[in-house]
C-alpha cells in the first residue's frame, strides 16, 4: 500500500500598518509608483459583525510578482467606523507581503519607501501578530 505524502509549504507574512488620510485607490497608486508594483483592485473582503449581524466591505488590492512569487496586498483596515483587524484600529491600511517557505523580503526597504509617500502620517512594521489576527489574515488572504 502506497503512502501519500503531503507537503504543506510554510507561509510567511510581512506586514506594514499604515495611517493615512488617502483614499485606498490613491494610496495603491502611490505604492505602485514607489515600489514598482501593479496593485489592482480586487473583490472587497467581507467581514461579518456578529453583534450587529451586518457585513462590512473592506477594499483590497492585489499583485502577484511572478518572478519572485511574492504576493502583495493592500487591505483597507477601516471602513465607515468598522475595523477589520481591531488590534490595529489606529491604522487605516495594512500592506501585506506573502511569501512561501524560506523566501524573504527586505521589509525595511519597503517600509522606508512607503514611509516616504506624502500623506502617510504613520507606518509601522508589525513583527508579530496575535494568533487571532493571524488566523483572520490567513483565512481571508
């Protein structure tokens, strides 16, 4: 009897939290210019609020770099008084880079370039996420 071996690649998330007065489409435009990406609007993420029994939509932009196989996301963290990741309620956006296995990215270089964009009041590299927040991101992204 043959045994089936399944390979589960390790997924790494690098996250930069951003506070900005810019609209999501403007911020994605400036990030595209600064980082030479091609973030494009995708279907909004829908988060259901169980206490209010309402679903809220959060803007999502996506780019896959086929050469490096890095996935880039710009996620709107605040929308009409609702927050997607409540731990980071003071930040308007989350810029997420998703890599597989040992792929690494120079997050400090990305951070410096993002921080240089006008109308970004605050940016912070998130070194670790609470398990609850990590599960939300892994489930939805």
